[in-house]
């Protein structure tokens, strides 16, 4: 959570950078004439038991070099064997993203020497990919409420299967580079998008939507923190119809990084042009400490990958796969869920998106509403996405790790709905249920004496008391300074340890103040 | 030969233990030929096991038969060097599928045989272990080359050290040395035998193959290795029945093509005469023999040079010394300098020059011009073959090599490309199209060196090819005369 806050702060800084420089624009250089063009390439690790071309396992947190078959270490004489589960995962992903499947696709070798790529080449699908021409539609929602949400579609150029590389770990102690091949050969789906986005916000919204889709179809875990989904962003700016020189930001490992890096890169390129310099075609990395993209110097030399067809694999023929079955088993996709929520519960896109972005909360929401359809959906939304989420963040618990059942949250909602507690105490109840898991919210309320005071006589008594105690405020109110009522209400709250039903109290107070 | 050994082992006039011991001492006695780079001397237990099985009647098809394996097939726990400094200390943890199947059939792997570094050559001369010498000599003061790259395996069989050996054939690497050494060399259809565990030269042309004294022995060994392999996607389930080898074969129903393009520059008179002799022999036995044309034959070698270099450049990328193999002892500033030095120090000049040209051909700006163009020409060469089979020809009969085995001194004076370009002329097109091909010895030249003939058939018509070769072998009586 701390990191999230920090990043948000930095986002604002970057945006401010942009705004400042826009305002400062000189006569010779009009930034408004320039538009930025962003295209993403996303590497999604396939969730499969074994690797793309070998029988080795793919466990993320396994002991170093324990998930390695002979083929993964490029032992001479070994040959690749296609894992049909990986192909099925890619087919399903392609179907969901509306791609045209190529009945026949083929594999190529992409050569470069890298310590964690033992064969000296990666097997990929450069020339004839598995699928082409798809699209993804998503909602772009700025945190700034003044900017209206809008829907955007990005076109997919192709989806290809390829191998992941291993990892190089630099050991500071021994001053050695160590290689872990556990990841080497894991199946990746590379999704290549057309350059049709404008900025970091759109880029991050696309990635969010893709994560939601993966959440549903389970072909990729989407765990960016484990590197299961990595984003490369191609960024360029232009003042004409032709695309400008682009830079490629490699390996963005979080949604925030995608947004910040793209926006920073646009800002950097605009400044270059402004200073009369040129954008160089290069690969850049994202430094999450300085929040800047930096040139990756060793890769500056133009790479010639010397592509060649992989001679040890037959062309991949999709006729062998039951595509109809895959198609019929597609679960409900996020777009459908989103539309259902909006029409059924009357939420706007912003509210819907907030809920959808936390799949665990979304499923809790459905549980709570399905359990009792008379519950107020907005209240459920508030309790889940504000109160409950805040408590989770406070405790640094990921929603999916929370062990609080939806029925418990539902009960909190009911306590609010029937005025048993007010919001202040509802919050306390939510905090308590993490520590006292065996107790129901109602029990917690009773034990702590947190019930809301809604009894009319009692409220009237309280009103009278504060009016007597603070005659100046009463006088102020009656002279027309209506704000003074708030002062009196706050004292009723204080007197009752915030248990008083303040809506009721405020109504009564008003009556008394007007009548007497 | 194998059936004879089988019989003697079964009627106990020979024991598997004695056979193993005799083979070891034979290899020792003929070590001057340099056929083996590693002899497996700790196979006693296997010999004893075979002996027991033969005694209790549970013997398998190759029980106790010693077989040699070219040193580019992975053998579990036994060094597999490819005759390169790069893999001098490489000990695989697994058996190549064909080796595994030989073992499962009771064969005793007796050792690993010499080859040109990573099978790149046609002499078995470019090896860190030094050249293999041909068992045939025209004069007692000079050695002839064994041919290559499976020279070690061919010499092992020709000299009687073992009855059969595994080789690999990418452009003629089995047939060329088999021809020079006067033994039978069989290159099966691409995809018939698993390549898993064969350290690749050109993946799209490499095939494991068999060297033996007789065609019948080739069939016996083939029958235990045939069949699909889940570890090799290019290995096909053909349902080819090796038993059909025993069915009747009548030459008078066969149509044999004599491709005139194989009568090329450099073809020696004696080889040409031998070719004519075989054609006439077939004709005498009422086989239909006709001249045919395969117009793209002459460009095959040039095409092969490009495709070979490209795959070599790619396949050799893994030899960096990081995970296995040779690693330079010098200090290094960077990853790049470490692997550059290691590769420089451990790969021979022939290997390095092919890597260099392959990388050149694969550059983005050259890919169309060289690689794609070569693939197109490969297709044309393949079409030449298809047209022959479509015209109802059953077999093609051609020379195997242009001459008899050159003298080692003469051969060394040529560069590797010239060596291969001449020596692979007749054998190489079969690898382009993947068809099965076999070489069998016909006669001796005036200077007492073997001359052989090559037969080819359409893809997966291996058994008929072997039947024809068997028929021809019986008529020629080469092995009976000269052994």
C-alpha cells in the first residue's frame, strides 16, 4: 500500500511535468500539434503444468534449477516436443480476443547470445503466428473525476507462441552471475498490439482489461509481481500522419509502471523535439526508483536475429484441436459482467470498474447480493470497495488472501441497513472481524456496546442537553447561521461515543431549533 | 553375419562373454586404424547378462552382438565428443533413442567411433583424435582415407571389429565411407528413425543409419530401431514391416533409372565402368533399365552448402561452455568475450568457417537471397526425384563416390569445401529429398580398392530398396570373395 501511494504521488509528478511544459510552450514549438502513439507487446506466461517444449514443471517458487529438462538446458541431441496444453491455452486466448486462428502456423528460431538462453536462440513464431487480427475493448478511466471515462479498442496484430528465457542473478557476494533455468522454456503467448493508443492511461487500462480476461479464462495467472505478465511499450510522437521514430520500453512489470513509463517517455520525446534534438530508435528500461526510462546501452547495437525456421518441429496444425469445445467452454467475459452489473444494479462505469478490478470483491459482491436481493447494492459496494478494502490495505492483505467470508460482510451491510450500527461503528466491526474470526458482526456489536442509538426519546433528550450546554450555538443558528447545527451534532456524537443516529438527531435538532 | 553369430551363440559354440572379449582384443589389435575414439571396456556385466539370456532362452534379437556407435550419438554415462575439443569432456546423462533400442534388443555397445568434427567432412580426417585409416591399402607405405564422416564406424565393420555400426548421414556421411571401405551403408528415409540424441549437423537432413557387412544384417539392426518416438516430432509412424524383407523379390518387374546427370566431371573410368556393369547385370536378369534425367542434380551441392551452413550456425550457438563443454580458462571481462574465446579455442576451423558463412546467409538482408533461394532449389531437386517415381521407376542406380578412396596425403591437400563438393556429389541429393539410399560394394579396382554402387528408392520404400540391394548383393558376391 505504501508503494501504491508512492507511485500515485509520482504519477502526479509526471503529469505535472507534462502540464508545466505544455504551459511553457514557445511560439516555435507547439506541443498541441504533436500526438503520441503507443503500441504494446505483452508477454503472458501460459499457466500450464509443464513447459512449452519439454516435460519439466513450471512452478514459480521452486528451488533454483529444479524445473529443468535436458532440452531446457540445450543439452546436445535433445529435441523440442510441443505441449498441446499450451497450444490450447493460446487458442482459447485468441478466441476470446476475437482473433483469426491460422490453421497452420510454424516456429522459427530467433538467435542471440544471452547467458540465460542456453540454446543461443529462442523458438518463437515470427513468420506464421498462431493467430492474427483480434481486438480488445476497454474503458479508460482517469482518477481525476473531471475527465470522463471513455471506451477504447486496440487492435491485435498477432498472437504467437514462444519460449521464455531463464534468469540471470548477479551475486554481489561472489561477484558472479548465476543462472537459474527454471523459467527457461516456459510457454509464453506474445500478444502484439497495433500502435493505436495515446498515452499511459490507455496503456494501463488495456493491461487491466487483459488481466481481467486472463482471470476468467485462466490461461495466464496474470501475476505481474511474479513476471507472469510483462509489457513492452513502443512509444513515438508525430506531428504528421507518419509515425515518428519509436523507442521500446522493455519489461514493464506492473500496471503502474506501464502508465508512468509511457507518460514519461512521451514527455521525454516531446522535450527532445522541443530542444531541436532527435528521438533515437532504441530499447529503454524503466527505473522505478527515479521514475525515468533509461537507455539500455548494450542493446543499442542493431540486433540481427538471423531468423530461421525451426527444423525440429512440424508445422502446428490446429485441425488436431477441438476448437468448438474450447469455444463452448468460454466463461462469462468481463465485458458481459460489466454490462450486467451496470444494468442490474444501476452503477456507473466508474463504480463498476472499481468493483471489477478486484475480482475477489466482485465475487463477494455477487454472493452478498444473491444471498438477499433486497440489500442496497450501493451500500454493498461502499462497504466492499471502501470500508473492507481500506481495512485490507491497512493490514497489507491481498483481497485474494482475505479469509473473511462474504456472509460476514453481508451481515455488516444488514447491520447498517437496519440501523443497528452507524458507519463509524460498522468500520470498527470490520476491523474487529479480522482479529476475532469466530464471532459474528452482531456479536461484536453487542459485546462492544456499539449499537446505534435511534430511540426517539433518547435522541430528543440528547438534543435538549446540547442545546442547554451550548446556548451560543443555539443563538447563532436562530440568527440565521445555519452551520451552527453541525457544532451541536458533533457534540451529540461525542457524548454518545459516536453511537447516536446522527441523521435522526439532526432532524430533531432542526425541529427544536426552529420551534423554540 | 548376425544370423550366423546368433546361431553360434544359441547352439553355444560361442559364448557372449567370449565374443565380447574377442571384440575388445580385436579393437585393441587394430588400434592403428584409429576407428574408435572410446572403447567401452566395462561391458562385462552386459555380456554376462546376454550369456544368461542365451542360456535360458530369453534372448532378444541382437543378444550379445557387439555394435559400434558413431561418437555423435549420445550414450548415457559414456563420453560423446563429436570429435571436438568443445565436447571432449561431455558425458550425456541419456541414450539416443536408437542406442536405447539397440540396447533393449540385447546389443552390446562396444564403443564410440571416430568422425569429422561435428560430422562436418567426408574424410574422417578433421577430428581431434586424428584421421581414421582405411583398412584397404593399395600400397603398404601409404594410407587411404576412410571417407566420412562416419569413417570410424565403417572401418570398424570393414576390419571385422564388429558386425554392425551406427552412423549418421547428412550429405553422404554413411554411404561415402561405406563405399570407400567396401561395406554396406544404409541411409533410411528421413523420419524413419528417431534423431533424438543424435547431435545435429543439419536437422532437416540428418538421419541415423546402419553400416554392416551384408544387407541382411542392415535389416536385422533396422528392425529393432524402427518405430515412432515421442521425443522426435519428425519421426513418423509408418507401420513399415521389416518382415516383408523376407518376401519374394523379382527383378523382372522392376524399372530402374540411370540418371545421366550423375555421369559428372571427375567420375573415374573405373567407377563409370562399374556403374555400367551393374546396369548390364540388372538388364541381364530382365530388370528394365533406362536412362533418366534429373536436371537439378548439379546445383545440389551448392544449395547444400548454404543450407548446411545456416543450420550449423544455428545449432552451434549452444556451444558456449556455460552449461557443459569447453570453457576457456582465461580471465574474461564480459560474457561475450568469454564465449568468444571458448568457441575460438574449442571449435575447429571448418566448424568456425561454416558458422561464419551461415550467419552471413541468415542476415536479414541476405535471407531471401541465400536461404530462401536455397529452399526453393531444394524443392526443385526434390521434384526431380518425385518425377522419377511418378514415371513408375522403382529405383535409381548411381555411383556412390566418384573415385575409390583417395590417399590421405592427397585428400589433406584440399580444403574442406572442395573435399565435400567432390565427394558428396552423388550422395547428397538423397538428403535433399529425404529418400532412402544404400551403397553396396561391387568389386575391387585395379589398385585393389573397393568400388561401390548406390541405389535409391522413393520415400518410405526402404524395405523394397533393401530387397533390391539384397538381390544385387547376392549376384555380386563381393563379401564372399573378399572377406
